[in-house]
C-alpha cells in the first residue's frame, strides 16, 4: 500500500527508524530507497514492511541534501530520466 509523506523530517525519521522488528536486536533490517529523478521532480520511494512511502520534491538542493543524509542501513537505487537503474555500492569496513 502506498503512502505519500509531505514532511521531510517525517520521511527522514522513517528511513532512520525500523518499521520491522529484526530477530537480532543488533541488526536493523535493510531498506531499499529508490530515487527517481526527472527534469522537474525528484521522488524518493522507501519500501517498508507494510507500506511504500513516497516523498516528492521539486527543489534540487533539497533532494541533494536528503541524499547526503542517508543512513547506513539504506540501499540507494537511483533511477534516472531514461529509466535505467544505477545501484550504489556500500563501502566495506575492515
């Protein structure tokens, strides 16, 4: 079920918090964040356990700030204007 979020702070809190309980309390569930960029609007789609949360913004600076503040447990998948997916890889800690 989709839900549209209007507030940036609420959307960021959804990304940082866990909407699904993990079996191990030390592990947080991995989340996928789809970023769809077009000429006018940038959409952020966060797949939760029950809902697909969507946040839209027309401000390019706000979209860049949101991308910079992504938590570590979120997989970022960018879908460009051409419809091509581009998944970013996380840096491995040694």
